[in-house]
C-alpha cells in the first residue's frame, strides 16, 4: 500500500508539474504575441528630439522627428494645444504624420547666445495620450552628417558628400476643383558613388542564389509629402526616378480634397543625406 500511494502521489505531482509548465509556456507565449502586435490604426504619435547642430553663424538648430505608432494610419494634429512648441507655439512643426518612425523631420533655429540649459518642448496629444520631446544643448546630442546618414540607413558617409540642393515652384493659389502644378529640381555632387558589388549583385540576381541586394538605385530621388494641411492630397507622380550625375526635375499635379492652406514638401535624397523644399498652396472653395 505504501508503494502504491507513493506511486499515485508521484503521478499527481508530475501531472501538476506538467500543468504548471504548460500554463507558464502559454502565458509567456501570450505575452510575446501581445508584445509583437502591430497596430494598423488607432495609436498615438510621439515627438522625438534627434539632437542639435551648430550653424556657421553660431546659431543652433534643434532637430526633431516623431514616431507614429500606427503601421498604416496617417494622423493629423493641427497647430494648437495638441501640437505645440514652447516657447513659441508654432515653430514650423508638421501637422500631418506618416506611419512609423520619421527622423530629422524639421529644424528649429535659436540664436547663438541661447542659454544652454533652456529647454525647447514639443508637445503632441493624440488618441488621449500626451507626450513630449524636450531639447537642449547637451554636448552628447550634437549631430553631424555622419550621424544623420547612419541613422537614416545610409551607412558610413561617403567622404566629401554634401546634401543635394533643391529649388522649386513659388507659392500658389487655386480654386477647387482645380489642381496645382508644382515643379522642383535637385542637383547633387555625385556622392555616394554607386557600389559595384551591389550593382553586380542586382544584375546577376538570377544566377546567384544568394546575392547581396542593392539598398536602392544610385543617385538622387525627389519625392513629395504632405507636411501641413486640412485635407488629403494626391501627387501625380509622387516621386521621380533616380538620377545619377545629372540634375533631376519632378513636375507633379496635386489634387486637394478640401479648401485651406497646405504646406507641401519635396525631399531630395542621395541615399545618405537629404534636403527639403516647402511650397505653400492656398486652396479656395468651389466658386470663390
């Protein structure tokens, strides 16, 4: 009888142990799944302080970006208490936020005698959450082109590489349902040069079972984004092809869903560094 009872107790212990292990694994798995959930919509936007730069005249740029926690939804937060920078209120920050992490979106310039301990605070409130990015001239946060290139996925900065230059159309006023026609031109220094290994891998992709894929085509590309505005915008085309070693021009027709004042931004990117050009378009309602 003692042997039988001991055997039953051992079986019961093993059974409970198995239940405990199974429950623990299930709980850990559930937590892991929850941690990996990607939300397409319904999440908030958080501002981000990227660092600061010093200009040749001694003034400083505070550089900001943001994280839109949605994977698909674009979020609009108008200038006001929900999209505010102190001091100043409106300091040129965006009101239209594209999905996921957007780095080095805008620069806020302060004078050379700026108090090194004074904060610039960007506050965003969306989806019931308020988040802030606080910026000041902490030495460890100084930016340069090398840091920007590496954080934007451009890798080690090519020696001597400078951002593309970009020029474009002046401000415009249209009346719905008309479209605006905008033209921008970018010039570059030809850096970074095409990577022969990546180019060869792209050409021989069919014959090489595991080639190193190219990051992107060499050269400069221009693309449009909505930076500020009360409605939706459609660009046709939204981006240029890549051009290497020569100027590139992009002419796009722009359609607007609602009247109001829009700021549209063209971005010229050489794969490591970029430059921006803003165009303000005033859209009057039908019949005005």
